[in-house]
C-alpha cells in the first residue's frame, strides 16, 4: 500500500505542476486579451491544449491509483476522496502529511486557475461587446439620414438625403 500512496502523491505533485503551468498561461492570456493580441492568444491556446492533455493523462493515472488503493483497503472507490484517504493514514503521519500537503496545494492552484479563467471570460465578453458596439457605430455611420415627409394616409415617404460613404483612405 505504501508504494500506491507514493505513486498517488507523485501523480498529484505532477498534476499540481501542470495546473501551475496552466495558471501562468491563464495570466498571460489575460494580458493578451486586454492587449487584443490575437497571435499571442492563439499560441497560448495551443499551449493550454498541450497542458490540458497532460493533466487529463495524469487524472486517468490518479483515478487508477485511487481504484487500486480502494481495492487494497476494501473501500468503495466512489466514497474514497483524498480527504478521506488522508484521515485513513493517521497511523502513517509522514505519508499523511505529504498527501495532505499536496492535496491542499492542488486545491489552491485549481482554485486560482478557476478565478483567472472567470476573469478572462468576463474580459472576453467585454471585448465582444466593444466589437459589437464598434460594428453598430460603423453601420450607423454608413446609413444615410431620411427626411420626415409623410404622404397620403400618414405613410412615411422619407427620402434619403444622400449616401454617406465609408472612410476613404485616399483622401
């Protein structure tokens, strides 16, 4: 069982390292979003995919090790959470401490990633709103004003006063 606990601790440490990489990428993404740096966003997104693939592989390994531990201690894998496993290791204070430490660090790192990703989501929404506003402004500038003339039956027969052309870069 000790080797399974060691493997679990090692896997969780590696998982935490990958989440820390993801955290740094998320911070860089915030700056790229604010700076509207599309090439940087593309690169960061590619890097995030690579990190996420590694995290998914580590998560599969962690789940397998947890299943193996559950089999050894004759517990249901569905109820065997890390916090429960930490409590079960009360007779092994060194392993208990190490597992508790990596569990706490991983929870903190994942929480930080969530917070920054939520902030990035809000930044992206605001950026999209600004783009929509800019598009609406451009559309309204291209529309020509109409007169408020009415014909028989109070039907508007407003005429276009002229067309407003887009920006002419040659002038």
